[in-house]
């Protein structure tokens, strides 16, 4: 009984297709006006549809148009143009394939279609206090991490840097470090300035004394020569 019902159902469907004018075409055919016609190869489009006596007449795609699959269309598709706001041409359009676009430096793809990027956005920039955990690629955005206490980053570092310890260099801290900036130190402590000032004064005194001594010695030598003459 089940088999008879199945046969009856299939026959009914077949008659319905015939009555409605449907044509069940093969994989490499397309239907037009109730008739199955051979498809045109990629890179071509239909110039004349087939008839009872003739096959489909195909014509190559013109410049800047393409078809990338067997088809029964009368016009080839126009080549895509890469969006200049973040995309560039990776591969030019041919009669067999559309333009292939890729992100420019600093952008990543957000819409992909048939191996080509259709839209891209700029990589995110890490904020001060964050570091670049993973650099952005053509397909992924930048990943930022947050600096912990005692370290800092201006947003361009790949790792957080430790704050400078002024005391370890014999300097005085004038501004504490933050998550986005390093500590600031005095170049010289007051004690060191005093030492340097003292050294400079001593050097000046020694220099002046040495000059006076040389002058005195020269005068004395000149006097002795005059007496001898």
C-alpha cells in the first residue's frame, strides 16, 4: 500500500510540472521559455538562447565585466572596484573572475566574499595606560592589555615598562609615575649641586693662582736677564 501511494504521488507531481509548464533541466543547463538550454562557460554570456534546432550561442565578456560560473545570463557582471577607504586591489578583474581586494596597511577586513575583502576598518589604537597585546592583522583587530601598578605605557608599547626609580640613580623624584607615563626625576640633588659648585670654585682658584705664578716667574726671569746684560 505504501509503495502504491509513493508511485501515485510521484506521477501526480510529474503531471503537475507538465501542466504548469515547468522544465526540469540538467545541471549544466538553464531554463528559458519552458526549454532547457546549455549554459555558457565562465568568462562568457548568452548571445542567443537555444532553439529546438540550435544550441546556445555564447559571447565572451567585454572589458571590465566577468562571469565566474557556468551561466545562462545575457550580460556579464560588472567588475567590482575596491573601496579606497581601506582597501586596495590584490588581483585585477578578468573575464573569469571579479576583482580581488585586500586591506591596506593599518586596516582589517570585516566583510569577506568569494575570497575578496569587500569592506575594511582601521585597527584600533591602544589608549595611554594600555599596551599592544596582539598587533592587528589583515583579518583581526588590535588587542590591547592594561598596565598593572608600577608599570606604564603611552599606548604604543608592546609591553608595559617599569617606572624609573629615581632614588636608585641618586636623584629626587619630582613626579610619580602613572599607568600612562614614567616617573620624573631631578637631574641633580641639592647636595650634588653643592659639591659641583665647590669643585668649580676650587678649579677657578687654582687656575687664577697658576696664572699669577707664571706671570711672576716670567717677570723675574726677565729681570735677571737685564742685570746680566
